[in-house]
C-alpha cells in the first residue's frame, strides 16, 4: 500500500487528518545559486522535513586530479571553491610542501595570508549580496559587488587573474607583488570599514530582516559539532573554533585577530558573525601590509623555493632543461606518503587528503567540503518554520555546490 493510500485509509477514521504537501525546490530555482534539489514536506505552511538531493553538477574532480601532474591539480581544486579559489591553491601547495619537506620563506607566508584574506572578503561580500536577493532586497547585491571588485582588482595585480590566479604555488608564491599592490591594499583597508558600516546600518536594524532571521534556523552547538559543522556556521552557535588560531598556517600564527562567535546560533547570528569576520580580515590585511612594507623586497629566490613545476619540466623533457639549465639540478621530488592539510575557508574547514606513490601525480585526492556538512543541516534547521523561511536559512549557510559536487 502506498503512503498516500495509507493516509486516505487513516482519514476515514480521523476527518482532521490531511495529506502532507511536498514542495520540490530545484534543481533549477532562482533562489538556489547552483543546481541542488530540496524536497520540503509541509503541513500547511509549517515545515516537517527537508530532504536534500545533490549531484546535479558532479564533475569528478577528485578522480581527474589523479590524472594530472602536481602543478595541474591546483586549477581543479580552485574551481571547487570558485568564490575563493586561493584556498584550493593553498591546499595543494601545502600538501606538496608537507610531503616533500619544503620550507616556505616568511615573506611568502605573509603574501599567502593576504591573498587568502582578500579571497575571504570577496566571498563574504558575494554572500551578503545573495542574502539580500533571497529576501527580496536588490540594493545589497550592487553594494557588495562594488566592493568585491576592489578585492578582485588586487588579486589581479598579483596573478593577472581575478578569480583563479594560482598565485600560491608549492614553495611560496609565483613572484613579488608589483609596487602598486601595497598602496592599493592600504586604500582598500581604509575604505572597506566605512562601507561595512553602511551595510549594517541598512540591514542589521531593518525590522523585516530581523523578524525573518531572529530565532529562525537555530543550530545548537552540540548538534553542530555532531554533524561536522565548521566555520561561521559553527562559530555562530557559540563554538570558538578557527583553524587560523587553533592550527595556524601561513603567517596566521604571527597575526593578531579575534574569533567572533554568536549567542543563539540562528540565522541572524550567522549573518553577524560573517560581518565581524570581514572586519577581522581587514585587521589581518593591515598587519600583512605593514610587515611586507617593513620587510623590504627580497630577491625571487628568497621569496619562492624551487617549485614542483620546475621539477616536472626537468623530468619530462631534456629540451626544456637545456633552455633552463638552472632547473636541471633541482633535486625536489614528491616522495611516497599521505598527508591531510586544511584551511579555514570562507565556509569552514576546507581540507585535502592526498596520497602520493612517488610518481609525478597524486595517487589519491579527497576534498573535505564544509558545504556538504552544512547542506545536511537543513532538515534540522527548517523544521517547524514556514516554507518561506527555507530560503533565508539556506542563504545563511552559504552553501557552495562546487565543493559538494566535486
């Protein structure tokens, strides 16, 4: 007997019992930034259950990475986290450095931190604009993209690309930043706090936004830890965990910043935590700019250790070695072993497990996606709320389907 038939049979004895409504949202929907399907079971307007179905954008990137050289893996990973692709660049670089025992110069570490924070700000700004669209506000997306262009301009100054620059490479960074980079970074850090004040004045005290977000989608800290939540979603529930502080990488161990947390773990707290994070990212960028300015301009050799790209060129053809004799004697290899590295991305702990068999390419690659864990929080967060609240809760989680369907 089907479920509908069972309910009809029960209705004969209970005239108040009605069939549940199942609303299918997606995989193509204006309020979903990428293909994903949500099957929402409701009793009237109240949500009883949310079932998530993903896989509509699966690209097999983990398998493709095993068929690419070490240097070619970075463009694949950066397209999993496409709003902050520098995190994928850092992951593969850190994995190679851990396996090969490469020590990264301090100046390159500060440059890496600056790039990662610029990527974080650009991602959070896009999230803020999208959040406004989910709630019917058009203005935030224009404001957010205006400031985001400033962050992308500086990433373009470093790498020549605005989104996927691969500026972070095994051993350090590609090259010394241009002379105009530090002045532009300082101007950006001076301008952005004023714009964030405008955002908060427009959004935080808006009665419509507060009514639609306060005590909506409450995530308890114990459940958040149980389900593997991380990043702003976990910190909004009151858990003060941040890999930049708890397991420092790049130059974060030498930088001073606060780790903001929420009180109730609701949609409003997840919004507030990300805004405070942008202010903390500005503090980090200011410290990086000061250190880079006082640290002088070292030679490229001091900035970047011999990279895996150089090794691959010498191992593949002798012609390239003759054209570049300085790389012919480089003894760097990626030995056998396995390693897990993680970065505090805009959405949480973005991790990478890599296995090397000693060859010229990874033997196994697995990406830990924070969005995958957060996507499956929807059922718990949406229960008991109205159907219209699904979109506010979904937007507050800042889901990146590129990480999920990797």
